C-alpha cells in the first residue's frame, strides 16, 4: 500500500529538543517517490529581506542528498518508519503529492516571513496536512508534536490584507463563495463590496474584515 509519512528531525539548535517536520511519499512497493518540506530562505544561502532567516521557502521533488538536507538513508530504504498520515493506492498518493507540490509553490510565492517559533518549516507541513484533511496531531506523537513549534499554523490562513479565504472573483467582477478553501488575491479593494444582494450577510461579514 502506498503511503504519505510524516517525519520529525532534530533541528540545529543543540539541546533544545525542537523538531523539524517533512513529508515522504511512497508507492505500493514502498519506494520513495518524493518529499515535501519548508524552511528559511537563509537555507538557500541568502535572504531577500535582509533579516537573519528571510522568508519561508519550500522545496519538493526527488528524495536524494542533492535535493534536501532532510535526506536520510534509513528513511529512503524504509528501515526508519514515519507516522503514516495517509495510505492508499500509488495513484491516490501520487495525486496528493502533485497537489502538495502545487501548494508548496503557492506558499513560497506568498513571501511570508520565517519565524523559528511562530511560522516556520513545521507550518509548511502543517498547512499541507490541514489542507488535505489529514488527522494530525495524534496522541501517539504528542511528544514530537509538542516539540515541533508552529506545526498547527495554516499559512494560507495567516492575516494577509492581499488575500481572502474561500471566495473567488468571477468574470463579472463579483466575489462568490468557492466550493473549496483557497486564497484568491484581491487586486482592487472595491472588489470586497461587489457581492450580489443575496449574499448580503456574507458581504457584510467580509467587508468588516476588509483592511481598506
């Protein structure tokens, strides 16, 4: 059976006990087909913001030593097991993986500042898990999760005046409720006031949240 597995890795701050999360995808034969992770922009060698950590960046693809510093031979060969957050067919896991990869690219493009304790690599993984509806945390992993700061932060739901959740701009300029939770960039503040009269209550609710 194919799986998506959550792994915890001690981070560089020696003695803190803090953990970094990443995801591994396996096919029906148990072979690793990819990984998902996040981290600070400084991980890539420089920061565009001039801060110590920079923005949250993401990466995904083939799981090997060249692509990620989360590589571990025992993870790759399956002797070190992760927490299974999903199991199904190879086709199902591949579809989720591709969806996760797309979300990782979206997160990277949001340009969210990295903070070691409040919005970080664990938030990236947590966002993927929550967007997929996976049941995390689990009491079995309480110790790891308690030492994985910001694991329960959905980066798509952070306060951001350029984004609004669950609505989509239609061709006629109106905002109407989408059938899924997704972030749509608002380029014109007046867009927040273009709801049909039938959605007056929702319009008032969202207008109250408008940063403009």
